[in-house]
C-alpha cells in the first residue's frame, strides 16, 4: 500500500487568493496487476490550494512507494487523488495520469475535484 504517512504539507502563504499550482512527475511507475509488467506514466497535478500546499519532496517519496505495487490505471489515479484531497482539502484539484503505450494502446485517467 502507498505510504500516505510520507505526505506532508505547509501552510498556504497566500490563502486569501485563488492561484493554481501545477506539478508534473514524469517518472511514475507501478506494475500491471494482471501481467506483472511495469507501467510508466506522467502524473500531472493541478490544484488551487486552500489552507495547505503539498511539500514536493514528500510527494516524490510518496509516489515512489507505488513502484512495486500492482494497480490498474484507474485505481492508482483515484488512490493518489483521494490521498491528496484528504491531505490538502484543496479548493479544486485535477490529477491526470498519462500512461505510456502498451500493446498499441495509450491510457490516461483524470480525476476532477472541487469543493
């Protein structure tokens, strides 16, 4: 299971203003639960913070915990979104996973959240 205890935050320095934070992680990996083959993806996170912002090193360490776990693309995307929503309670958030081609098929999964 992903180690959510690795996720950390800091207080939003400008909570009176709506502004968007964009984060991209181009080296996400997990494992296909059917074949055991590695899946590679780009993770794109975009959110408007409320009281909290995600600390980047903690996010990186958290994402690495998926490396050897078997997850379908849809499940892993929603797991990450759920964990970040719980941690940050953002005003709005979009999380997209864009998986590399496998067998001639590309997959991307997007989760949208707003208060």
